[in-house]
């Protein structure tokens, strides 16, 4: 029997704001436990929430970027449940009237494009965090995260493979970072994903029984967890068993899913409009102003790189996957001008040392990289020497001109000096000379390599190639 996989994702993106959604407490990560709290986020009697305007604006940005319908009148609701890290006994969220509905996003997997529907995006506050003792059977509560602003983004069950799920997740991650509404740091929990997955026989419309996957803090873990659960459910169904609806955790050490709790058909959260918060009214002027402030988004930037800079689609996809990398590339290009050569160097040298998200830590500034590649273009250094100089720049942060001067790495371009060395290499390698005369012209690479070895990579490679060609053809 053939099965079709059905996946839907629920993503929580922490908003990039200085203060929490309903109070003035800091959202800074890593502070000592329970130091970023106040009567409002702790739900003390007599305290009243006040909505952070920036959270609403961030939600509007995402709605515009993902082609949502914006509900110009939306409302907060109380989601009631009891848990040790939820001091009020309820979470302020949105239910019947979310800020945005009916969005969509195009993904691409192995060259095939597909549009994924997005059910809704709504604003809500985060809960706190439980810290479990590794030795004693005790847990501690840190409420610093309580009240941190979130956007929950719920997809339609339109994803049909773990690869599609990861492509959608990466696309949304890139968009929130381009919009600068979330730092997207999955390790710190500011971009979290829960996945619902089920299998059904091919051709059947009714969905199968789903399981919900939690505790996935990287794109890799999302794919591994979904692939494992896809295999597990298929094996159960082929053996004549039934899938149990439950919440599962992904154990990356054991590379398997583990049961967290059974899941009922529906939770009774007893939603009702929050009596302390008036409905949010958004006028068209505000939406228009936000629309004008939107940056160029990944798909548009990628297409511009292809159309205007004549870059291959592969290069443009890599360069625009993160805003930081695309910005770095364009800043370097402004001083260098050779888009493909710059893309090649970034792809092979820069991204070997830094992920796009860590480019802020790179000591080599865009202008310095442009100068280094310009020195290659001008013939001052060879491409091989440029890699050596770049490694030094990464360690010291020094300008390329200073490194080349201090280490005596200026390219040898004196034709007379090089011709003497060329003649000596030819005389020392009669066997290779005969190979060239027998028509094996690729042996020219051997001769150029010998010259580079003698000059420690300083010889001008174009001049060296021409000198060997001329000498061997005589």
C-alpha cells in the first residue's frame, strides 16, 4: 500500500522588540532568572496590560510579506490552562479575530515550485520556562520569558514531505529576518516549530491520525524528526496497527521520537475576549505606511541578482538566503563590480569560515574584501595568494595592501625574470616537454605548477601560461 504524507507546521516567532508585549520589561535574552519581570507580566492583582505598538506593526509587516488578509479589527482573547510557568493561569492570545488570515508562500524543492497556504498569524504572549535539575527530581521556574511577544504562524496541511516542510520553514525564517521583526535564533528559542504529521493511503481525502512533534531547535532536527516519524507511522500502518494521537519529543541523541503525552481530540481552553484589552483597530493609512517601509524580500532580491547581475540561479539562491549575506555581497560589489567572481570567492572562502547569520562577527569588512579581489584583478597578487591574504585578514582584520606589503607577496610580473625561470623548468623536464610535443597539451598545467612552486605562488599565472606556450611551441 502506498501512503501520502500530510504535514502542517505551527511556528512561533519571537518579535524583535525592546520590551514585552504588554509591559515595559526587557526582552533581552540570558539575564539572571526572574529579573525581567513586573506585576503586569506576573499577573498580579490590580495590574493592567498595555499593548506594545511595535508588535502590531511587526505583525502587519509579515501579513503584507506573506500575502495575508489583514483583519483591520482584531481582538485579544484569554486562553485558559494551568502550568507552572504560566503565572496568570491563562495566556493572552488571539482566537476568533486574529490579526491576519489566509496567507500563502511559494516554496521550491528540487526545482519544483509549490504554494503553501497559511491559515492564520496571530499575536500572543509567551509563557515562562521550566529548568529541570539534572540530579535532583526538581524543576525551577524562570519567568523572564513570560510576556515576550510572539507571532504564531499556522500553515495549512499542504506540505507533503519533510523536504517541503524544511523549505517552508527556511523561507519563513528568511522572511522574518529580512523584515527585521525577529532575530530567528532557534537555539535561543526565538524561532520555534511544532509539526503535525500523518499518513493516509494515496487517493483518500480523509486525513490520517496525526502526531505532534516538539523540541526541534534546528532545520536539521525538523527534517530528521519528520523523516523518522514518517517511517515509524508507515511501518505501524503496514503491520495493521493504528496510529495513536499524541505529542512526541524528538531525541537528537537517540535519533528517535519519544512520547511526551497523549493528546485528546480537542482542548477546552475556554477562550473569551480579554476584558482588559480593547479590540485593535488598524486603519489603511497605517497599513500603507508599513507597506512603504518594507525591504526588498528574498524572492525579489534573488530575481534581481539573476536579471541584473547575470548570476546563476544557484548563486543567487545562496546569496539571498539571508539578509546579512545579501547585504554583505552588495556592499562588496559596490567597490568591486565583478558579481560572479565575488560570488565564487564568498561561496568558497567566506562561507567556509562563517555562516550567514554570523557575518556580523567577520573581521573582514565588505570594502576590504572588494579591495583584495581588486588587487587580483589589477595583477598585484595572484588568486592563490589572495586566499592566503584572506586567511590573514580573518585572523588580524588588517587591510590586504598592508598584509601583501609586510609579507612580500606582490605578484611577479617581470617578463624577463619569469622567462629565465620558465626556460630552466623546461630544460629540467624533458619527459614532459616530449608529452607536450606529442599533443598532450594539458601538461602545460604541470609546468605552470612548477613555476608557482619556485616563486611561492607569486608568479603571474596568465603571463606564466603564455611564456610556457610560446617556449614549448618553438
